[in-house]
C-alpha cells in the first residue's frame, strides 16, 4: 500500500500526459504512467520519476482495462487522482470516413468511461475521496471541420464531467475537465504547415500552448481547487472562453 497519494495518468508517455506526470510528481504524488504503444518513451519517463510505475493497456479493450486496474491495485493499493488524458484522432471529411475509423476514435471514449467506473470504485470503497480530470479539447466546443468523430468524443467528455460531478455531489470526489486549445505535441506536429498557420491566426496570443501550460492547470485541479467541480477550464491562448 502506497503511503503517498497516487495519480494515474493515461496516455502518459507523450505530450500533455508526460508533462502532467512530471508536474504531479513535482507536487509529491506517486505516478502510475499508463501507455499503450509508446513503451520506450514510457520507460524513459519512468526513469525520471521517483517511485513511479508503468501500466500498459489499450483502453479500447475492456479486458485490458480490467487488467490495468488489477495491476494498479497490486502496485499501489490506492488511487487518488485519475487524469483521463489518452486521446485519439483521425482527420478526414465525414463523407470519406468509415465505421472502423469512427470506432477507433469512439472506442477510447468507451474505455475512458469504463476505466473511470473502475477507479471510482477504488475512490469510493477505500477512501471516499479523489479527483478525476478529463482532458477534452476546445474543438469539442467550437467544432472543427475534418474532425467530426473527435469533436463528438471531446464534447461528450465534457458532458461526462458535468454529469458525473453531479452524480457524485456530496462526496469528496471532484470531476473537472481541462480543455486545451492547440498545444505543441506530436498530435499537432503532424499538421501540414498551411493548417498550422491557419490555426495560429485564430489564437489571440499568437502561439500554440505548451504541454507544461496544460499540466499546471491539471496540477491545480489535482492538488488545490477544493471548490471547483463539474467545470471545464479552457487553456487556449484566448481563442475561446466557454
Ligand atoms: P499524444 O502525444 O498523441 O497523446 C495521446 C496519448 O493517447 C498517447 O500517449 C497514446 O498512447 C494514448 N492513446 C491513444 N489511443 C489509445 C488507446 N486506445 N488506449 C490507450 N492509450 C491510447 O497527444 P497529446 O497532444 O499529448 O494529447 C493528449 C490529450 O490532449 C488527448 O486527449 C488530446 O485529444 C488532447 N488535446 C490535445 C491538443 C493538442 O493540441 N495537442 C489539443 C486539445 C486536446 P501510446 O502513444 O502509448 O499509444
């Protein structure tokens, strides 16, 4: 049983997830680094973080989610913070997309729901308190051409935040979303230069954000902010305020 509070961060080997791990570790939490395919990056990150441990799972596969939670229980015996950061996108016009592509994006949302349910059991039955932070996106609010399934999933994630926070009202379990704008990660690195320039033109601060700027808001929700619940905090350089 871990003495220190434990944070499980999903999709933690890269980008925003890795920044969240570093920031939460600096706040004194023990980190469970979840990854799916980025094994090497996860191992490098684990080497940086004191007492952290790795958990591999494809969150779209419920058996693997079951196994992840079992392993989390064995490794730490507790979980205090869940950062639902893993996300997946396929860009393309709706008319050319097929059901398999839709399922690839939406399957992760299903897995996020299922993982949260299993983690909630731990929160409720062991300690009765905890924090869930969902990483959604500005495009779940504004929409974005070429991202119909992704924007549907991100809008649903913010609705999940609101409904679950109400369902758990009265317990010491707070559920919030952080909705990043455009952030410099592998996800945005892949965008063609003309699209990047079009994005920059829409950001009043004139630059993309950094993963660290998202992670500091996540850390605020994970360690302070005791009266913030069911909220969506936008981190987007002024492009959308909710
Ligand atoms: P990223 O580096 O591509 O991270 C996404 C992570 O999700 C990866 O580490 C990946 O794990 C994990 N993942 C994807 N599908 C998975 C699955 N089926 N099961 C388990 N894990 C899965 O991108 P990022 O930019 O840091 O994104 C982090 C979050 O922020 C995502 O939810 C994204 O939608 C959101 N976001 C990003 C931006 C942005 O501009 N970058 C803006 C708004 C919102 P593996 O690599 O191990 O497979």
